[in-house]
C-alpha cells in the first residue's frame, strides 16, 4: 500500500494543475471489467488528500457537487499525457480519465475508486469518517486523541505492527514507515499494544507524523538523520544486511494480520518470534 506522504505529494502536484480548471470530460469505471462511464464536462473545485485517499471535488454544469475518490493500493498510479498521446498502460486498466484542453490525466488500476454525488445532508456518502482515522499529515491532528482512539478500539493483545497499519485508527502509515518507526523506537514488531505505555505510544505516533511531514518534499523517502546516497532507510528492504546502528543482521518475516513484509533488528528491537525467519 502507498504511504500517506505519497498521496499528499500527489495532491500537491495535481492541485495547482486542476483547481478551477474546466474539464472537457470525466469518465470513471466502477469496478474491474466494467465499462468507462462518461459524466460530461466538469470544473475541478479542489484536490486534497486524506490519509491514503486522493479526493477530487468537482462541479457539473448544473452546479451539483461531485467527488472522485481513489485509493491507489499497491499497484495504482496516476499518469499525465498530452492529448492524443499513447498511454503506457492498457485502456482496460484505466479507471478514471480526466480530459483537459492541454492534457489527459488517467488513474490506472486503483485499489478503490468511488464516484459520488454530494447531495445536501450527505457530505460523507461513503462514511469515510468511520473508515479513516485522523490524518497524521493534518496540521491540526491531536496525537493524544489518536492514543485514546487506540485504547478505546483495540484489543490490548493486538500487535503494534497491526495497530500502525490500521487506517481507521490513524491514517498515513504504510509498510515502510511501520518498520522504520518501530526501529527508531526500539520496539519489537509483535509487541502487544497493551504492553506499551501511553507515553511510548504517543512517541511512536509523534515519530510517524514527523517522518511523514519530512518526506513531503521532493526526492527519495528518508528516515535516517544523516543519509548517504542510496542509504536512506534504517531497516526496510535490508533483510540479512548489517544494522546501521549495531551491525547485527536485519531480520525479515511476513508478520501480522495481513502477513506484510516486516524488517527489524533483533538486537535493537529485542523480542521473540515463534515462526521461521526469512532473510530475503
């Protein structure tokens, strides 16, 4: 899945290009295998990000408000083309096509796409508020409230790595930041969240928000304080290599509810693992 900073950077790129722009046409596909449905000319009112969701607010000729929401997942991408240029992916993978006079924006193969009429009294027709927790990149986010949200909604036995990836608790952390933040905090990935104090849990989310904000600027994703070229991360993607802090080989295993690749240093993040380790 993408990290939250990826979607916020995408919104920052698309926002200036689209906000206030007249679209000659908008077309969306409701699901895999469905046909592209044309919605006519629209005007873009706003482009924003919420966690891992890109939100494009539009208005049709009748003044009705619409919203295009995409969640890219592991394989989704947005492309920009000149009018008439060949696309780099097959047409059937295009789930949204926005045509302007001077360019065409195409969303290929998202994990989710929703096209919604925002009628009066239904500002949140998809109930995103119930699905997506506080955005860690929101300047007004209250991290103390995130901690309380976790205490209220999580089984104390739930491993911290699953808590971090649960977007209904706090939005923005993906698989890379999960491993990197737990390393920075010296926390074993399978530690039950109930065994972590409120103060330490707050520190984990403070670090997460700090790293997400740091990586909003252009360039590679960096989590190290001082990163040499091509050595930007502490543990992610470094299974079997020496820990940059202590020299112990970094461990890799598929862990958690969704068996996501997880990296950690067994010396800097001590704990027990009752399944085979994978150094690939």
